[in-house]
C-alpha cells in the first residue's frame, strides 16, 4: 500500500516557525489539508514536491527515504501550485504533449491517447488548439490541473485546485479525483470546506505550525457536538447587542429581516439560544477556536 511518512519536519522563514516538528502518515485516498492563511499548508506540499527544503526532518515513500530532486520522485508526483506557470503562447494540446515529453513518454500514440483522455475528463477538447494566453481564467485553471494529471502520477499535490472553476467544472474535476482515490495519494488544499465533505477521505488541519486534527470529516463534526448554538434575532438586535459579545461562527439572513446566528457556546451564551448540529465548516471553526482555548 502506498504510504508517505513525514517525520519531524520543521520549517522557519526568518523568525516565523511555519512547521514545527510535523509528523504524519498519508496513505491512499484524498486527504484535505486545511488551515488559515499562512498556517503552513502550501509550505508542506512544496516540501513534498521538492520545491522547498525542510530545515529538519525526513520524508519516506513506501519506507524508502525520498530523494526530492530525483527523476524517480518527479515521475511519481503531480503538483498544482496556487499560481501555476503556463506557456501562454502554446496551445493546450502542444503544451500537454510537451509535459509528457518532459516526463519521458516517448511513444507518440500513447501521448495522444493520454492527452485526449485528460482533455475529455476536464472538458477541454473544444479548446485543444487555443493558445493558453487567450483562454478564460477558469479554462486556464483546467489546463493547469491537466498538467498535474497528465503523466498519470501516483501522488497528487493540489493547492487550491478549484480556483476559478464554476460549479459544473468543480463537480467534473471532483468526480475524476474520486475515480483516482482508490489507487492514488491525493493531498488537496481547499477553501470551500463543506464541499470537501463529499470527496475527502480524511482531513488534516494545521494550526500553530502543527497538525491539530487528523481524521475523517465525520470525526471532525463529532468533535463539535454540543458546542454550536443558534439564536434567531432581528438584524438591529444583532448589530446593537450580540455582534461583539458572541464568538460567532456563521451568520445567515433571510428576506424577513431575521438573522440566524451560529456561535461557539463555550465562550459565551445568550437567552433564547439552542444547541444545533454543526456542519463541516462550523466544526472546522470550532476546532480552530479550541486551539485558542488550549
């Protein structure tokens, strides 16, 4: 079984510790990586992709130490950064063909079959001869996803891959990841947290430069049981009395002028509130609040 082992990895930028003695095993499936901006998510996958050196610690793949600059490791991984670099003067087909040549796919018919497969999966066929620089932001993002997938790697590092994708294209992409999760290691940094409930096998949450949660989505929701409380009030009551005294998690308004407030009942309470079941995003915020309390 494919397994990445991260052992005692630390990384510091100037005086800021971004990763502090992080140890975690990541196996086959889709692992969602969550944390606030600057928490070390992108740093961790950049280290795994061989783009940053850790200050200390080691990583292993199937019990063998990873040599990050080796062609063998590069062959195993696909990486999508937050701001992917693309060759804007090339058309999509030629760009993907070039990516396969770099990955030492020497057989032309095999390259053609793989390019057509990926373009069909990501709804890119009609754009195959378009210059990348002339594409919309969402279509360019699908091209960036395609370059990470094109050589059929065993391991995928995806940093905010659904940026600029509309709901149909996100669903199409997630369906493809679900097909790959049975034999691939996929680490997925996302920001639409409730969406991750549907396709992530596990979640890792980084806070304070350390892994604070490693478990399933349901296990995270269960951790928040009895902590989320709800109060429904008029908007002016929220603005005048409750806004600054509750540890608010989510706010929803309807057309009647009422405001539904979900808040963390461990910090404060208000008359008329009731306990409610947390969704995944609320459970995530509850866990971050727990880090404050620790």
